[in-house]
C-alpha cells in the first residue's frame, strides 16, 4: 500500500489537543504498565483474522504497539498513521519492515478510495471530536468487505468508576480530551454508512491485569473495577454488494459465556451461518443474534473452541495399552510388542481398519476434540464429510528415524508449505539423544519440522530447535508409561511452539483431556499454557487456516460446551474430563450431546444422533454406533474399550432413565 498525494484535511482542534498530550506521553508510553492496553491486547489478538493478502491500516498507531503485532502476521501492506509526531518517531525507531508511517488524522487520512482491507482503531475514536467525519473517511478508504476492529474504554467504566484518561509528567497531570460514546452509538454511525457489526464484546479485567495493578500498588482500583466492563471491542465489516450476506442455514447459540482464549471470556450469543461463526454479540448489546433459524439456549454453559489434538494414530483407538515397560527408546518398545504381544495385536487388527478409524474419530469427539492430526498414511475414510471430527492428513509425514525409511524422500514428497511431522527423540538413551543430530545431518531441522515427543532433547538440543524454528508436540503420559520419565517443559520453553497430543491408546493414559490433566499435574504446565497447547498452538504448528482452536468471526464453528463454573476456560479445562463435555459442534453441526443437552436441542439439530454408553455416561453422537456390534463380534460383547474406557450400546431402560 503506498501513500498518494492527496490534500490532507485540517485536523479538528480536539484531535490536535490530544496529539500534543500524546507527544508529551510518547517517550514513556511503551514502558508505562497499562492494564487497559494489556486487557485489549489479549482479547483483540484473538479476534484478528489472517492478514495474508490484506492491506492493513492502523488508524492512530501511536508508538507502534499494534504495528509490531500486525507486521508479525505479514500482511500485504501495512501503514500506521497518527497525529502525534513524537509517537510516530517512537514507532519509526522500531524499524518494522515494510511499515509505512504517516503523520495524518483519521478524519483526513490522505489514502486513496477503496485501498484498505483491514482497519484497526485502538483506543482512538474516543479522542475524535467529529466522529461522523472520521466514519465517513474510513468508509471512503475501505474496500468492500473490509474489516474494522475498534477498541476503546467502555463509557460505563468512565462513568461509574470515574476513570480519567490522564497521565503525570514533570508539569503535573495532563488529561486527554475524550468523548464518551457507547459501542452501540459508535456502531450505529458505521451502520449508517454500510457496515455490519460482526463482533461486539465487552471485557473486564482479569488475572493478568491484577498483577499490573498490584505492581503499581493500585490493587484497590482493580477490586473497584471487578464486575464492571473495562473496554469494548467491535469488529465491523463493510458490506460487499458482490457478496451479499448469506441468509441460509443459520443457527444461534444464546446465553453462554464464550471463551475467546485461556483467560478471555465474554457473555455473548453466537450466530453460525453455513458452518462458520458469523456473529459474536455481547448479551444485551442490541438485537443479539437470534434473528432467524434455530437456536440452542446455552444459559449456564461455558462455550469454548473445540480442541486440536496435535498427535494421534486413529486406527489404534480400540487397542489397550501394550508393553512391558520400562524401555530405553520407542523402537525397543515397538519391537517388543510386535514380538511378544503379536496375538493381542492380531486380534484387534481383525476389526476392519475403516471401522477402527471411525472409532479413532469418536474417541476424539467424546473428549471435545474437533480437529485431530492423524499420524499415518492418508486414509480416504478420514476425508468424508461425516467423519466425526476434522482429520488433518495433508502434512508431510514419516514415522521415525528407525521406521520411517528415507526421510529425505518423505520430506520431498510433502506438499510445499506444509509441516513435516516425525516421531523423534522418543526415549531416554543415547539412541534417542542422537536423533536430533541425525535429523540435522539429513537437512530436516527447520521451521517446517514438527517433532513428536522430543523427550531426549537436552539444553543444546533445545537451543538448536529454537534457532531453527522447529516445533515440538508433547505426549507426556505416553512417555511416562514407556520410560517412566516426562518431558522437562522448562527446557523447551523457548522453542517456537509447543503443543499437546493424545497419542494412541497403545501408550497414552486416555484421551486428550486426560493428557491435559496429566501434563498440568506431572510436567508443571500452567493451565493457561495447557489451554493454548490444545487449541491455538497446534493450530499454528499445523498451519491450519480455518480458525481452528479459536472463537472469532469467520472461524469454522468447531465448538464445545461444558457447565459454567465461573472459572476461566484454562482453569475449567485443567480439571475437565470427557464426562463433562455436553455439546460438540463440528463445522456448525451437532456431533455430540449429553442427555441434558438433548432436552435443549431443537429436533432438527438432534435428529440422527445415536446413543453410546461410554465409561458411565450416556452420549448422543452423530456417528455409526451400530458398528459397535461388529467390533463386539471380534473383541467380545462387553469387552470393548475406547481409549482404555469401556463402551457399549445402552439399553432402552438406560436411555429412558438418562433422559
Ligand atoms: Zn505417535
């Protein structure tokens, strides 16, 4: 995006006044601990879409706080404009690659008509006196379909808590000129010029901000603010005549608390259209989402993104744990079970592989996983639209150094730009330790590589992985079973990304929820980190582009609901088991419901769900449960275990009793 010669409008006096205040603030702005900015950052970064192929403008970029984050996401073009020369100078000193900085006003940007795909306005509009003029200017430069993210202090916080936007310098208190407007008033101005509200949420301070208040000896202010909205966030979309809003196949989820991240949640309704989230609207905001179509009342529930299981072997879901541990490395385990437990393996393999793959999908669905990375050759069965969860199998892949054949050929055969996934360093002996060097000598240790396990990585290895941008997927309960050792997470702290995988029941403790609890209790992983390792991190490592592991407008509607205990999503997840997953949507379709949830589902959404008795709970699944008869014929009636947990078809009495 280039700046063009265009007459720059004269800024309004209020803006100039603010710009002078910001000039004074600029030298210290980045170093001042600011709970409002911290709160905004952790919500807004989760709402932003992919910036690929977009021209982005940060309106009121200040010291370049958001430009830094936006540049990291590699948009096509990135421009920041601000009225404060001093703030722009601070931004300039950050030397962000490809970023253009302009000394302009949001009421006169000087940008060409229809030149921007995404606009950001962070804590800016309340400083603008003539908002209609700014709205008109931003509408002019926005392309059809342009997204606009707005954040600001919630007027209620200013009114009820008496917050002022001010700071101290040597001359005393400098107060900013501000204009209190509700998010609804702001959105209404944009709506009048052809923008739709896609996201409207309010956010309150949480644990991360508490630490900032505490460090500033202002903890009482934190407690005063508890229960009050602190900021609001809006995501608007400029209507596109060429792509009219799709009105077909809609449903809404009302009344839940929605988890946008590990410690980010808001009471809101979601609208789902054609399998994707197309509205997130705070309760009480306005008309809410319940316009047309089907609705599920989720009052009393916490709605979270479906989890992403970074590692599984789906065809082994019906197998028990196998082995006589401890072992020194994974190859020794594999050779041992093939030699000494051949009859058990043969008996389970007598169940048709397609059937076993489906139960691999069901094992994931039951614990709230909506996307799983299948580590084995691609299977057509997994591509079916009715497979219980999304199964990723377009990554480059090799089993391991011991059993993977020619790894360089496997890497060459992988699709360009896709991750290349290998079991490595799975053990505690020299063999396992040597694998990092072997991968390096094969030229494979790079940013595409994803190591599964990495148990034998030492400090030097961790530093090497960090330098090469390699990611690691941990399956600690499998390591504990085979070797009596779990990964040292502190050692792996600085590598690019860490995710959790359930691995298969051949070695794992159970499902991904069991793995998360195991990782928290045995590896010292904090709940917010564990949450990210089962949602955002695997989505990033696997380069998923559908919004998997997140809840934002445009993301595919892969969602799970559990009873709301008032805790953060991270804290909730840290104690969660499959028996508490009451609703799972995959691309907007109900794939799992508890008996309680069945009572809340419109008939059109519950139709076709089949009952399964799983480890003491009744679940209704959109899956071919009748296949269980075939499995029982092979493994024995009442003897079938899924991920080590007993499953069977429930009796009519059990179904009647549960509902
Ligand atoms: Zn594995």
